[in-house]
C-alpha cells in the first residue's frame, strides 16, 4: 500500500502529536522534531525529514507552587516558563546557552549545558518526568510529577540528551527553586598559573558554580555564581578569594547574557574527562586549539571549546575543514585522557565522523523507534557498530 507524502505539522495536543507520529509510522516517513529551530545544526548530522513542530504544545499543564513542581508542554519557551514561575518567586535553575526563545523540550532533548547554573545543577537534576511519543506513536509517561518518585529503569535520563532520536518529548515535569534573595556572578583573574590554580578549585566541594575562562593571550579568569542571603554571599566571596580569585567584581546582566551566546560561524566542542586529569587535559586542549576560547567547569570536569572558523563569512568548506581537523584533535585528546564524553558540535551540517551507536544504544533505539523515523541520523563514514544478536 502506498501512502501520501505527509506535510509539516504543528500538533497542539499530546493526542494530536501521537496521531501525527502514528501517521508517519504507518507511512514509514521520517520526522524532524523542531522546537524554536535555533539549534537544528547542533548534534547531527540529521537527514532532511518532514518537520514536526512542537511549539503548539506550549503552556502550563499543572503547576503547584507549594510543591516547587511544574508540568508544561515541551514547546514552552524558556522566556514563557520564566514569566510563569517568576510570578510565584520561583525559577527553573537553568539558563542554557542560546536564546530565551528556545524551548524547554529542546533543552532537555539536547541536555543543553547551563553555564553557571544555580548550585551547579544540570538538566538531569531538574527533570522529574516526561511524556514522550515513541517512534511508533505510543504515548509513554516516564518519571513522575513529584520530587519523590520511585522509578525502576531511569527512562527520564535516557531521553534527556537523546537528541529526539528516541521519540518526541511532549510534556515535561520540572523541579523549581525559589528565586534567591541575592544572586550575582563574580569575575576576577586567577592569582596562580593553571597548574596551581585548578587543583584547589577541583578539590573545593563548596556549592559554588564556577568556570575557569581561558581566552587566547589573556591570563586565566575565574567566574563564579554566588547566591543566597547576604551572609552566605559574603562568605562565598571570601572563599573565592582564598581559592585564588583576585579583586572579585560583579558581572553586569549584559555580560552574563553575552556569555550564553556563541558566534554564528563558530565551532563548539563539548569535552569531559576525569577530574584527576584536569590540569594536563586543559593544558593539552589549550595547546591544541590556541585560537579557541575555553571554559572549564572544575566541578564537572567539562570543557567547552569555541573555535572561530577561518573566515568571518563562514565559508562552508572552511568550516568543514575546521570541523574535520577539530575532530581528529578531539579523538587524540579522548585517547590520551580517556575523555568519557566527546561530542563535536558545529553550526554547520558537514561532519563526517559522527560516532557510531554502541550495541546497547542500537538496541534501545530499536525498542523505541524500530523504523528509525525520529530525528534520523544520516549515514556515517565510519562502519556502524554491529547490532547485538
Ligand atoms: C548559538 C547557540 C549556541 C549554543 N551553544 C550551546 C552549547 O555550547 N552547549 C549546549 O549544551 N547547548 C548549546 N546550545 C543549545 C541550546 O541551549 C538548546 O539546544 C536550545 O534549547 C535550543 O532550543 P530550540 O527550541 O531552538 O531547539 P531546536 O533548534 O528546535 O532543536 C534542537 C534539537 O532538539 C530536538 N528537539 C527539539 N524539540 C524536541 C522535542 N520536544 N522532543 C525531541 N527532540 C526535540 C530537535 O530535533 C533538534 O535536534 C546553543 C544554542 C544556540 C542557538
């Protein structure tokens, strides 16, 4: 039986989204899920497929301010979410890179890092539950709408960061925090060279979200977010001085917002390794990418590398060359330091060395999206890993 080609859609309810996915499943037609569409180039390379917009699924599903828990449609933007929670003196303690017009569903799908998130919380710390439509159109609810929820296999964490390849996220339940009385990002140069500056920061377990910023030709700087009542803010500030921050000064809201934006033609790499390798890892990465801006998180062991491309016009071939060179360097760093997590992201589609799925990942994909219709990744140059029998 032949099926008509399905067109772009923007379902406005979970049931309508499920029906859309079922229609694509019946027609064996791949889908490309879209939130606000600000970062479709990240994480790929994805094949062109029928767009399914999630923006129609916006707004509150359930909000109990007393429980600090909210459930919203996946198409709700970060700006809309903030407007809802601010009315109750609450916030989602996450300000991911990119725009406030980006959607919460995409932020979860891409597990987008939040620089200097309150208390260093990550996306996975804040997502309590999800409603996901699998590749066959089944509506699945994973996790819960409450903070205490006894779950077996942690499917919430599985979908967080799966880039929509295991289904469309339709609704999300999130843990909120009270807006702190004082909340400031302090910045200052580090008094010591990297080798002496980083170990005390890594060893410090005080709840201070921190980033070591390395700009080409400049001395290392430390940025840190301190929040709470005045006594706590003062104590944390004194602690930062002990840890080597010189003359801490508060960043302006514009400075903070600017740090969440990446130039359009830049190549962004996200790397991570063991905290015990922090110093050689950061040094080797800085030496390998002398023109890059580096941001190291001493608690998570993650390093964000922003590489300017060769031409300001962002010529596609130059970007491709840059990505290919960057990926081979990343592979070397991953081998040397056993980097557990090395994802290359470029604001261009041309990558050719996307890592093949592991047998476990392939098995999960087959269970949730047997026909590979959800955000299908294009054929890879490297041989895919063998599927488990
Ligand atoms: C300039 C720029 C720089 C960025 N830099 C970084 C960075 O350095 N580190 C980082 O972690 N993040 C980064 N991001 C990513 C950004 O923080 C988030 O991914 C953001 O939430 C994108 O929102 P969006 O709605 O526009 O997503 P879209 O562009 O619409 O989608 C992004 C991806 O998520 C998938 N997706 C969207 N909605 C859903 C859904 N409901 N269910 C399943 N899959 C879905 C899409 O298929 C696509 O693959 C950057 C974004 C921008 C614009």
